[in-house]
């Protein structure tokens, strides 16, 4: 019987490395065994096709799957199932990194990205959001017959794009599109691409400050979300710790995902939170929150060298993404039989509860880490009992 190395064909040299790579990411022994079989099948296919390992790519995966189906194989993983193998081969350097197809927009967007970093000092996530908006706008309004013509942009193009965006996103997101468009127009003018300052032609979006009452969750419902979170598994223990951080400290999803082991100061009972604008704030760590985090670290956190506090519980093991926090809150709502809400609603609920307990707006702003007290002032509108005491009677109605 041939050895696994001989069965792996062109990828024989990668068998041991791939086995260790999979084990480090938490894959079970049975899964590792099956994925090594997949590696061998790809290696043999490369040999039959007389292809070099460096030629393996997403496109080659589709060719491999097509050949397998023609040969009568039906139980095959989809294209996503081969992503771990491709990722490993790229990490060890035997397959080059994937490069997106070049477009006429790329040189300009590259300069725009450099300008945002150098001149505006924006964070990586903000630059990505601004660049994505710029790509969508320029693709739809600066491409004429396959030619890239940003110099022909007009105010009408800006209005059409913004109207389309307003039809599919919230007013808050639409305001973000305005800022993103104005930034792009400022760059295009300063770099000499457009002769006119089109940034002034971007219309504002209606949506006035303090025009609405923030939606909250009743304290009893917040407690129900926590009480109904099962803690009999690693996933449940992790999710409970996440819920406690959101409900008791008002952390945003991106802040929870960004927490690191070194951010928890157990001696001082504090936690470091990295928020908007590259701010770092130290918050007191309530005992019940600390106990939930300790339970996660002791019983549920996978043994991985990564220093992020929260990790995925299933392979491939990695730091959680911000959108998982929203999933955790939504699952908690389903278990509790409540309407689905997002993590930010629990942040509103914390502010409202502090206000009802007599905390001032300054204290609430410090907990929520608002840079402007005017932002915190929005929560004064949820204290209806206090508002009734200062409300003036309607004209013509006896007091």
C-alpha cells in the first residue's frame, strides 16, 4: 500500500505541514483526516493535468470540481470547502496570493487611499468604507463605454447616486454616504482630476438631531436575555460573557470583538476599551461581568496563541468578528421570546436604566464613552416621568 505522501501527488511535500496547520486551528482528528484526503486528490489531479502547485487557485478549484463531477463523484465540498487548503498553500508560499482583476479605477483609488491615510489620518476600517463607496460611485457614474472618465462627473451624478442610497439604507447610513462622497470629491479636486469643487454639490440628508426617542429594552427583558442564555457548553459560556459586556457596560460590537487578554486588569478591576476615534478608555469591571469573563477563560476559551479575548468555538479557530456579537444578541432574543434587537439597543437600555436610577448625563456619557455631551443628551428624552414634571400645559387646557 502506498504511503500518504505518495498518494498526495504534487502536494506530497505539504501533507505534514497541512496536518499540523489544521490541528492548530481546532479541527477534529476525523476532519483532519478527511481534509488530508482532499489534499491528496487535488495533488493527483495536478499531476494528471501536468500543472505546477503554484498554478492552483480559485479558478483551478472550479476546474477540479468540474472534472470530479464528470468522473461521477457527487459528494463534493463546494468552493468554500477548499478555502482552508488554498489559505494554507498561500501561507507557506507555494501558491501566490490572489490578486483581484485590475480595473481602470485602481490607480486612482490607490492614491485616494494614500491621501486618506496621509492627510486625513483615518483608521483602516474607515478608509475601507470610504473606498468601497468611492468604488461603487465611480463604477456607476464615471465609466463611459468601458473608459474611466472621472473628469466628466457632474452634480447630477452625485444626486442620482445619493437618491439610490437613500432608498436602501437608513437616514444615519445615508448621512455617512454624504460624508464619504464629499471626501472623494475633495480629493478629486485637490488632485486635479475635477476642475470644479463638486463636494459642495452633495446635498445634505434630512434626519435631525433629537428628533426621535431612542429605542430601548425594558430592564426586566434585559435580565431575561441573560437568564435564558444556556451555560452548559463552550458556546453558551462565551455568549453569556459577551452579553454581559454589552448589557452591563454598553460596549459596541466592534469593541467586544477587539478586546484582548491584556485589556483586562484583574488587579485593579478595570477593562480597557478601544472605541471610536482610536480612543482608549478604562472602565470599572463589575463583579458579575468579571465572573462571566473568568468562567469563559477557565472553561470555554480554546487554547490558541492569539491574544484576542473572544475566539470562535469551532474550527477554524480565530478571533470573533463584530457581526457575531449581533448574532449572539439575536439568538438570545429568540430564546427569551422577545422581538429581535441588536447590540446597540442594549446600549440604549443601559443608558435609560442609569437615567432612571438617578445618574446624570455626564456620568452616562462617561460610561458610554461619548465625546460630546450633546450625544448623551438624547437619552434625557426617555425619562418620561421627569419630563412630565417640567412639561407646560397645553394652551387652553386647565392645569
